[in-house]
């Protein structure tokens, strides 16, 4: 057969013209694509039987969309990451994942990829360079940015492909991720599978532009519309684009026109879809059309087609037998709790006696500078952190020393930047994300609590990301620049939360946080930046997380504090030298040093917990409950909490002074002592 042969046939339905260009593909390549597109179809047909039998709990069908998953994956090398969605079975089968492991995953068994903790395709596997989705969809696009950034920093010419549906293009994360990729010229293929419906909502109720690919224009991004049911068009166009992206790294937005022939998930059905539309797209079935092309051009014989069907069906049955024989998971408390965090053995690094009296801010800077030298794979990202040096000038001069590749200004898009940090971690880097103010983390909340926090528990993947959080009041910065919002994160399993009060601790704890492969929220009180000085070792050292510091010792009462409240408590004790108190600086809120807390409470019999955050729902409430549960028989009075007013934090100094708990603490401390 001549190279470049055009073969086509036309269905009677108006939009169903299907044209195949083989171009310079060999017969072997054409047949290989057929094998790859046939396999997920036959697995799906088997799954539809099993779900009716109750042997699979839930199924998101990709029937009718196989050409996209298979074509994209066939273009990528096995070392290149692909981030699929829940209709992209062809990605997994094209990477030759053993079917019994997929079947175990869908049955919630231990030999799957999530140990029964998540379902469907909500998982990733480093072995096969596949990073699965979370149900919030959007963060996946930012992860692709981070993976691609790591590739670009290594100059390894690798391409990253990430899938999303037309519905998720309305999410803010979609636009943030595209913008970052465009500004940073990242080699990402953004794959939109436009299958007509977001669950039951048709596209005309989701967006008004004619093509979603048109959105790329707004970001200065190359974009294309591709027939998602034509395996050869998918494969040849993406092969061409990949070569271009390798030569000149840049992102591409690709809209694949296709259709979802089954429901959003199998139980939902398709009653909301007009029958004529179903018939129209059934005539464009990617498997049957490609088979017809191969058959009528003499490339595929009926005998070989039957042989392929039989081989794949037998493979399915054999692997189902393996999965079915696997026992059900027997839960253990240790097994569940041990996987929330990636195991990390603290490396104790001691310092010499050489030190310098520096500010809290300088200690943070010193840690970042030494960590950047120690970890050549560490990247810092944040708004205005490069030439400008950050809102608080902590990274001033870093660009000149470490370069813009590792000290990166970001657009104002906290959510995608956090997800980018996760992508860097997946691809072998460490990431620090600076929130300009801790308050702004609200726009990056989803990927922190649903992506970073849960990744190791779900599929064993670390999230080597530190989020720096300049926080706290006392500077008359008002409701959006003054919150101390640690309680948003201390209740989320999988996150570590650090909140130092002194320069020495800030440096050592930040060093450890950067070394730790788990996600860390690192709170830095802004009022302490330039007001608190301490002798801090010049060289690099670490302090373990989860160890409180006993600042003062006394036998009458225990004061538990962290951040600025440690200094406020010290001021109160200086005014009242007769008060004999244990003053505990928690330093780390998650993990929490309950051993030090309980030992002190058992000694003194009275305890007051001092936090800057508002009272209701703050971490003081949980510490109080723990003390009541574990130390009740040792208490000589009620556990007292002192916190700010349960209101937003105001701007004017008089109002802010009233809001903060400084004026309350002394009175409550004396009252408790007299109880």
C-alpha cells in the first residue's frame, strides 16, 4: 500500500464522515493501534456485565472515547507522564499494567493501587508514569505543570499529557494551569475530551464559545480541534505536535470532539440524551470505524481479528480469576494510620558554636538559602519573590544567586501553584510555595487538603511541598492580611503544621520541614519578623518536628502557647514574677507533642491554653479535650482557653487591640491560679 494513502467512507448521518490518513505508518503500526484500541473496549464490555452482576461497585465508561486515550498514550514514551481521567482505561492498558491489578483496584482489594482506599482510576503509579485524578478534577492540570517544569529544568525533552473534560474547563484551576504553562513555556499537552455532557448538563449550558480550543488564544497558546474518534488523526497530529514541543518547549491546548455513549457513571443512564444524537455518534464509533478501514484496505483479516478478540478475552478471564481469588481486605488500625504520612526518619544535624544575633526574618532567609544550596532540586515559587524579593524581602537577592529557574515569580493563582508544587514532587523535586499572606491560602485550599494531604494515604505518593504562611495580627492589616488560620489545617490528616516563635527554632524547623517528604504548612508570624532577635547558629542544623520546648519551669500552672502568644505570655510572666509556671512553646501543632503537655499538666494540675486564633474550633479546643481525656484526675481546675474574639480581625488599632487576646490573658491566668 502506498504511503499517504487516503481512505474514507461516508455514513448517511450528516456529521459521520470518517476519513483515515495512514500517512507513513506501517501495517505493523496500524495493527498495533488496533490492538490497543480494541483491548479497553473488550474490558469495558466485560465490566458492564460484572457491574450488572454486582461484582464491580461503580463504573465510568469510556466507550466511544478510546481513540483519545490510546492515541495520546501511544505518542508518549513510557518515561513520559500522562495524567488521565476516569474514562481513560486506554491509558492504563496502553502502558501494559497487568490487568489483574486493575481488576483488584476496581474491586477494592489490596493488590490494587490504593489498598481499597479509593476507587476507579483515582490513583497513580510511578512504575508506569501515570498520575490519576482526584474528584475535584482541576488540580490535576496544575500537577502536569509541575511535572513539566521538572522536565524543563532537566532539559530532558520529555512531554507531559494531562486529560480533562469539557465540564472541568469551567473550573478556575483549568485557567490557572493554562496560564502558568503559557507564561513558563511548559511542554504540556492539555487534553480536553469534549464528550457533550458534564454528567447531564449539555455543552450549550456550560459555555458559549464555539470551540473550547478557542480559550487557548487568550493565553497565547497554540490550540487545535481534533476528531477524537479518529485514532489515526489523534496519533499523527500528536506525533507532529510532540516533535514541535521537544524542539521548542511550549504548551498546547487540544480539544477532542467525541461523545460519551454511556452514562456519566453506569447507574445514571442516558435518558437525557436525544436518541438521534446517540445514533449519530454510534455511527462514528472509533473501534468499528477503524476496524472497517483496516479490513477494507486489506491490513486486517477476519481470522487475525478473531484471534485478537480471543486472546484479549482470554487475558481478561485469566486476570479476573487472579483478582477474584484474592482475599478481601482485612482492615487494621496500624495499617491505616501508618500510611497517612510517608515514613520519615529525622536526620539530626547539629551546629557549631558560631552564631549571630539575627531577626526572625533573617533566620527564615538563612534556612532557605542554606537549603537551596543543600538541595539542588529545590524550587521556590510565589508572588513577587524573585527580583522584588517577596512582600517581606526574605528572598531578596536569591535570583542573582540561584537563578530564575529555581526562584520563580508566579501569577496570582494559588491553587495551581500548589498543584504545580505537587507535580514537582512527583517528578523528583522539592517545592516551597510562599503564600504572600496566609489569608490568601483560601484560594489554594483545595489542593492542599484534598491533594497534598491525601496522596500518600491514597496511593503511596509523597507530597514534598512546604507552604510558607506569613500570618498573624498586630500590624493593623485588616481582615484579609492578619489571620492566623492554622486550625484550617491541623484537623486534616496528612498535613504537618509548624508554628515557631523564635529565630533559632524557625531556622531549624524550616530546615527539617524542607527535608521531610510530607506536606508542611509553615506558619511565620509577621509581627515577629523584625521584632524578635536571637543568637542563631551560622551553619545548617535541624530540629525535629513534634517536639515542644519548655521555655520556663514552674509548679503552679501550665501555659501552652505558640507563635506570638509565647512572647505575650512571657510579657505577662515578667509582670508577675511570683507566678510559677511551666511555659510550653508547642513549635509544632501537627504532630503535637502530647507527651510534654501531659507531663506538665500532671505536675502542675492547672492549665491555660493561649492562641491568637479565634476561640471556637481552634486547636486550643482539641488540646483541651485531650487533656480532659488523658489527665482529668490530675486537674485542680478547669482547662482554660484564651483566644481572640469570634469575629473577623479588624483594621483600626483600637479594634484590633480589643480583638486580640493579650488583654484577657493576664486576668484569666490569675483567676485560674486562684481557683
